[in-house]
C-alpha cells in the first residue's frame, strides 16, 4: 500500500533532509523513517518532493512510502508523530495510487524566505528568521526579481555542488514585500537547483541595499556566472512551503493546483 504524508519540520537540529556521509547530526529523512518503521514494525523508506539543506525548514514537505502493513491514515499520523522529536510532525496522511511519486508527480514547488531588517538581531523567532542590518528597499528587490521570471538557465544561481544535469528551470512566480521590519521573498518554480533560492535572495539583498541596480539581476541571469552573483543567503530564513500536484491525486488543498 502506498501512502502520501504531509510533514512539517524545524530544520535547525538536522543536517538537512537527506543523510549524507558521517555526521553527528541526523537527517529529517532518517528520523521520519525510524518513526514510520516503528509504527509499521518493518523497515520503511520515504521519498520526498524536494530535499532541503541543513537549517532549512519544511512547512508541508510531501513524501510517499510503501508499506506491506496497512494502517488507517489517523494511525500513521498520530502514531508516527508520537515517535518523532518535537521539531517534526506528520500533518496528514492520504492513501494514494501506486503510480504516485512525491517528486515526479509534483508540478511546482514553493519556498518562502523571511528576514528581519533592523539594526538589532532577532531574539524571538531566530530559528526561522534571517537578519539583515542594512536598510532594504523591498520594492526595488521585487522589481529586480521579475527579471528572473519564465524558463531560463539559472547557472548564475546554482551552487558549485549542484548535481543537476541541466540548469534550466521555469520560475513561475516571485515576489518581495515588507511587513514592518520583516522582508519576505516568495518563489514558485517547477523545480529548483541546489541553493538556487538562497543565491537569488543573496543577490536581491545587494539590490535592496543599493549596492547594485535592479537591472543587474537580469544581467546575472544572462551571464550564467555564479562567481558574479551575490553571496548565498543564510539558511535560517528559508522554508520549503511545499509542492503542488494535479487534483487527480486528491491530496489536501494546500498541495493541490
């Protein structure tokens, strides 16, 4: 039986979604698998919609797994969550067809980046907020971000460790707005390269601080040279909001197109 889960997590305690090599810190994936395996009383492996890095959070990560043991969705949700640390929970469970795939069935993915823009660093919410002391022009950042819209080669915004075979992605929506001292960037694309969102934010910060003109973002995109772009923004402010799927899969509204 195949199931889809909606998973929420605070990434501060983890080395990222996926376990890579030897580390004193565990991954979200291994932690979730251990809890599911305990509920099923058999080893369970999960596949996610989009991997996140160390320190990055998940609002509604979607995973699927196959289990020879059938359980009601409520049992998967509550039984698994009771076996997870406080920083992770299962929000929902839906039985799905065998051809559903958390990664390949998704048509879009969404991220949100939030930073506190004031002279003093945050004390509250510091695990989910980055910090920038320079005054930022959020409107200029928003206008600059529109140069990235559409199907483009995002080589200028991929990390050197990115393993994707090609850098072409379709950026479907991007916005920057301010609420008080908080500047928020929202991005939606069919898929993302490694560090793509954080590298975009790092470059937009240079525009917001007045160090670069708005048109510079378009020039970076066209130039495809990561060395000319801004620094990688800190991970704390980044949240994987979740993927989006066609309604044929009958998943909750928050992950349905």
